[in-house]
C-alpha cells in the first residue's frame, strides 16, 4: 500500500465550494504516477525497461462526503492483478480522518511493437511485483 | 436522448497523444449542464425553481478506443431514475462514427434548507420529466 | 481576424462563481488551434508542411470584468509578426457585448531538425500569410 | 520571499511532452494560496478578517526553457505594492537549478459590501505587511 497526499487548491473547487469531481481522477492518475516514481519507475522508465505502456480501460469513483478548498486529501493506493492482461489500482480518499471517497482504475498492459503500435499482453510479473511488494 | 459534441483540444491530450482521461469526466459534466440548458434549466435555475442541487455520488467510465487532438467527440446523454432519491446520467462517446467510450454519473437530488444545508430528498417528478421527455 | 466562442462551464468557475483565470489561457490556446484548423492547418499539419512547431514564449492577459458559468464568451483572434522569428496572437474576450478581458501570446517559429531537436528560425512567410490573410 | 514546489504530473503535459502552458498560471495561483496559508491566512480568512477579496486584474508569464513530466518545479513568490489599490505577485520557476520561466499577477484589493458587491479599496496595510515581512 502506497500513501500520498494533495492539498485541495482554490482552482480545484466549483461554485458550490466543493471539489469539481473530475479532479479526483486527476489525483488518481497523479497518485499512480507517484507510486511508479516511489518504486524507481515512471511512464518513461516503464517504456524503456518493459517496452510497455499501461492504458486506462476503466475509471470509477464513489463520492461519500464533500471536500473543500484548503483540505488535505490523504490518498492510499493499492495494486492487484485483474485477470491476466490487466491490473487494478484502488484509491481511498480521506480528509481529516474521514473518508470522502474511493475509486479505482483498470489498466491494461500493452507492449510497444517495432512499428510503434501497442498490443495487449500478459502483465509482466516483474512489473507487477514492483508495484505490489510483499510487506 | 440529448446530443452534443466537443472538439478535442491540444491541451486535453497527454504526451502519448491521446486524451488525458479525467477530461472525459469534465465533458460528462459539461454535457449534463448543456442538457439542463437545452431544457431551459441550469444549476442556478434548478436551485431557484426546485430549491435543489444534484451532487454526484458516483462516476464511471469505460474506454474502448483512443481519441486524439482535433477529433470531434459526439456525446449522447440519457437520464433515468435510480431508486427514489437518485438519477443516473448515461453518456456515450463516439468519434468518426466509432465508439471510443461510455460512462455514467449517479446524482442525488438534495433540497437546500433554510440554513443552507442540503438534505437528500425524492427526485422531483417535474424535474425528472423535464430531463426525460417522452419522445 | 478570426472569431470563435466558448460557453463557460460549471467546472471552469471557482468558489467565487467567476472564471478561474488560468482557463482564459486554455481558451487562448484553443482559439489559436481553431484558427489553425479553420485555415486548413493543425499542429500536426504545421509540423508536416513546414517542419515547424510554434512554442509559446510569452502569455499575458488583462481581466476587466468577471464572466460566469453559462455565459457565452466571444473571442476574436488576430496574428501579427513580432520581429523576424516570432509572431504575436492577440485575443479579445467579450460576453453579452461587453469586453471582459484581452490577452496575447508570443510564439516562436522553430524548425525541427533531423535529430528531433528544435531550433528558432525566421517565421515562414507562407505560414504567416495563411494566418493573416488580407481581407 | 516564499518558496514552494510542485512536481509536474503526466496530465500537465501536452503531446509535445512539455508543460501545457496554462498550468503555469494554475501553479501561480496555487503558490499564492500557499503563501496565504503559510502566513495563517486563506481566501476565506482574508474575507473574514479583512472583509476583502483579491481579484486578478493581470497575469503574465515568460517561458524560457521547457519543463517536463516528473520534473520538480521550484517556485519563489514575492509580493510588492502596485499603486495604492493593487499588489503584484512575482513568481520564478526553476527546475534542476535552471530557470524555466517567470511571471506575475496583479491583484486588486476589494472590500465586500453589505449587499455582497465588491468595491476596490486601498490595500489594507496589515494585510500587506503579513505578505511582505521584513526579513
């Protein structure tokens, strides 16, 4: 499990004074990138080391309580295999100790061919073990 | 069913040259606002006429094909009741006649009290019939 | 002079109910892309036809009146040469016939070398005449 | 002088692999909010304590070098009085010790009347001294 946090900025909120919800997906993507970075990877490194990209096939979020400008948002991230060719990234959002929402992404594992085209493939086991260390 | 469209802008795409996915949720919200507007409503009008707001409780999207800068995205929107106190807004995204994704939002119907606090309530039938005209 | 317009969306406004100002720069960039498109060009076409990109070196905006959710924003765009190697794109924003702001971008003209690196160059006269037709 | 930093996220970059420039203005606004927060203020606190808001009247940026996904951006912020009724916030952006850009905002000081309307006023000296401590 990986933890990160963001502070909700003025520009992230709408006229109702609460987070404009697409921003939660921006933070989900950011948190996944931060997880990669914390494990010594990055989109570019994944490309170089595994010849792969991880396109999103599904994104989902449930919102249970409003969050506002200046609130700190604590995010936990965990990764699990989803079938053979996909993995799922789960996110939990807490603010001031209270859960404000949760969500997930499903990402495919796709290899980049010599012509630049990408093609679905089984998730690389080494890649997977880097994202889901036994702790 | 309501139809609208957007053109995918340079700033909507990421380094991979495809739409950065949180933007789909921005377009979902925009499309709902446009539907309200096309029916003579708006967030402010909903507030005035029904004393209500429609907070998001769930958002979901499935991505089936990439869409790129300069592509026109055709969006269809349809609204259905979801239980007594919520409604669901379904979105379909097509580009060049091909489906690139779909998604939905679940929105609660909430009345604004005298103190400004909001409280879940049965979806107003008049509001619902405006969003789902028999055609 | 090129004209385009956008509708200010719910998610474009902040808690004060007015446009969160970085969005004006997003619309400036969009308007420039629309101008390119209207002239049969696009970032990709500029790259192919002129071997060039047009990186931003300066962006500026003055805000004279607030604009709000649901307002239509009418944007006029005009392009002029700025020295030998740059051009300037001016933008005017009106809403309901009233000027709400104005701004400009300065963009360099840069050729893409065989190694992919870009290098400043005199603005291609054909490119310039496409963006500034005598009318 | 106040210092803060952001990490450039995947979604902040465009197809060219560099920051989509309107994001610099988002970071400028965020940095100003962080400065307020670091001084024990916030937009809401400014409203409560000084009965004031600080609307933007001008925003400007110069871009001198590209910044990319995963780069840390170090931002310095300084505030100076600009005439009697406005103040100027200057921003410097460095990445890896190299300057990549700079910019400023000009903000008006405006009092909120009993009817909610705002009206330009001399910048409150206490507010100003909080933002520009003698060091």
